């Protein structure tokens, strides 16, 4: 039945997505949500297929009530959940030949199985000549490269020597990410700027009444994976000198246990007016109502190519205090939040002090502006057009490369 459905979709562009995780998973954060939103918004125009692991990030057991190692329908796409049994590269290769996609969409920079393996198969001519889109999802930013920097730099050097990325189309979520790609791979690579697609449902969720804001008090939230990239330790250290009654609540799965132990040591050394609690993971459907209970989302991340969690906070009317390592830049002029360079911890502390001393009336204004800012982002249909153009550009670019190969040249040699 699934294969007959695949054949029936031959009249529209078929896009095979490879990503480590998909629904009903949620622990891998923004990259997964981007895919969910893309399928939801464009699933009537394009035929999406997806191959992913059969379990969520960090889980030892597969998702309940799914078929493993078989194609099945899920909402607006066909999904193949790959089990750990057998050789994954064979499953990937078989899946690509079964679906016969027009485009191959890789949603990670360094995924060993779902990005590097298919690129190696492609380089060894073990896959059909399919145009490839690679979305690095912020993993080429300076802040991300610094983490495990030597290992990543060695890999990128070898990958360029082997021409692993030759002839692909890069998706940049912003002009900032496009510049990060050029800095590493040069100015001659093919880049299309297509921002992450967001979910209109963010604005449909009824917002509960926010907690009252008292002068001298501040209720902060940190919601993200707990690993070095998200920079929770810096957030904790910036709180050390802040006066007032501070509640700092942490949500998110622990990805790096050693790093979490470092953060716990910092928590033990905080002054008694700083009350820190960890609440574990949050289901996606509860995120919006959770944000509405807090006065400020404190997120000095080292790197975000988009930051869905930032938009979720804004849409819930929760102002944000974030680093400059995201595409969000004009928040302060819109009175929706603050963007601060990571090398200016004193500026972070200054804003935290301002927030502590803010009264209910002023804070209500910031909440309204945050919500209005999110509404402008979510209702911007230009983002959909940019993603459509990404697919068509990649398709034409791939055809152009194939014509050049038949003529005895490569795209790089002709430029």
C-alpha cells in the first residue's frame, strides 16, 4: 500500500528527509520542530518522506505503537523508523531507491548515520544522482565549532579534501548562517537563505493569566537541553551578584551528565536569595502555558541557528534575555526582550537588575510587545515562499550539475 502511494505521488516533487529523530520524539529540540512545521505547512504541495531512528534522543526503547523498519503514514508524510538491527547504511540506500526522491534533504551537519553516511555513499557513486540539500542548523557558527573544536575542524578538513560536500545546496536559516557557511567552505558554494518555518498554532493556544510581577522579585526560566552549547553554567554565574528574591527554574533533558554536575556545583555556591530548581523535561504541548508563568526567559546560548524556544517564549508573552549568537537581533527596540553579546556579562547582570526592579504595569507592556513581536514573525508568509524556492533551486542546481557531468566537467571546474 505504501509503495503504491509512493508511485501515486510521482506527479509532485518528492523530498526524502533524513534526520536522527522525528515525532513522537521531542527531546532533540529545534531541528525536529522545523521539520514538523515544514511538513505541516508544505505537505500539500510536496510529497515528503522521512527516515529516522525508532526512538527519541537518549532513549533505549523504541516509540510505542509504531512499526520499525517499514514505511508507514504519519500525518502528511510517509515515515521509516529504522531500528538498530542490521546495517543502517543498507536501510538508507534501500529507502532512497524505494522512494525515488527528486531531492534528498539532510537536516544535520554532523549526524554520523543520517548525514555523513549518505554523503559518503553519494561520493562513492552508490546512490542515484539526486540533488542534495544540507541544513547545518547552526552547527557551523563560531560558538558551535568551539565545542569539540579540534575534532570538528579535523573532520571538516578531511571532508573538504574528499569533496564530501561538493555539488550540494546549503540551506541557511539566516544571512548570519550563510556567512558562517562561506567562512568555512568559501564564497563559491551554493547557498539559499530559507528561514525555519514556524507553527501558526503557537498563537492559537489560549494564554492563561500571567503571574503578577512584584518589585524586588524575578521569576526566571531556562528551557532547553542541558549541554555546554546552551550555556546554563554562564546563566547561573551571572546570577551570583543579583539582589532580590530570585527564582530560577530549569527545564530540559540532561544531554551531558558531566556538564550538569558542573552546573549543580555552581548552584550549591549561589547566595541564599537565588532559589534554583530543576524540573526535568517538558512535553511540547505544555511549553506555551509554562512560559506564561515566568517574567523572563534567560537563555545566554552559545549558538542557535533559529531558536524555536525563543519564539515559543515570545508567543506566550514572556520577554527574553538572550545572547547575540542567534538570528534574533531587534528585540530591545521592539520592547520584547534583550540581546546581549556573550562577552558582556556585566550587561546581562544590568538587565537582570532592571527586570528585578520592574513593576507589574511596566512588565505588562513588555509582555504585550513580546506577544505582538511573535505574531509578526508567525504570520509572515514570505518564509514559506523562501522554502519553496529552496526546493526548486536545489532541483535545478542538481540538474545543471548532471548536465555538466555528462559534458565531462564538474560545476566547480566550470566556475
